[in-house]
């Protein structure tokens, strides 16, 4: 069984992330969405909320597991007997950072491969940061994120305005 690991903060998960998950299942038998706490990124949702939203958003997609992970991704890959790290590339600007991370993971474990996937054009501009910013100003994000995420963002920013 070929296992791919799609790591990220997913704060929050977007339709672009889901597109990458679906595309990766064309290559891998199973995909593990590995959710990182990433406190340096100052996520607006705690890790358990993010996992819950991901579960809801992908409930109709089979062969996907969601797990919380901390530590080195290369070590996590070994523990999971995974074959490749899955990363989405939206634009050339993503490439330099992703390339350096792929090389570092390969240095840590020469068996670790990284697979880069491009999202559908309709999602190529989406970032979790941009979605949070739009939502923070009351903008409509329902076509950019799963329904549960749109509701949670709206609730989150309504509470902050009070």
C-alpha cells in the first residue's frame, strides 16, 4: 500500500487543500493529513478544532486519515511507513520554500520523497491567511472553504468584534 502524508497547519482547511487531497488519492492508496500545531504561525483555531473541521470537510472521501503530529516530519514518515510527503504548489513563489524543505527532509532521511501537486486553477490563489483576512472583514468565503469552515470563521470573527 502506497501511503502519502499531507502535512500542514490547515488553519483553516480550504477547498484548495481538499483539491490536493483528492488529487493525491490518484497516486496513493492512502493519504494521511498530518496536522501540525504550529504555534509560531499563531493559528486562530486550536488543533482539535482544525482536526474536527478537516474530518467534517472530507467525510465523503475514503482512504484518508487525519492525525495530529509534532516533531520532525522525516521521523513521522518512518513511523507511518509512508512513501512520500505531499505538498501543494500554487505559484512559483511557493517553490523556493518547498524545495528547501524537501531537500532538508531528504537529508534527514534519504528514503523520504516529496511529491508536488498543483491545485485546480480555481484554487491556485487560495491561502489560509488570505481567507482569514477576508473573513475578518466580514467578507464572504463560502465558495473558498467547506461549509463548516465558513461557519466557524464567521463565528470566530463575530466573537472578536464584540
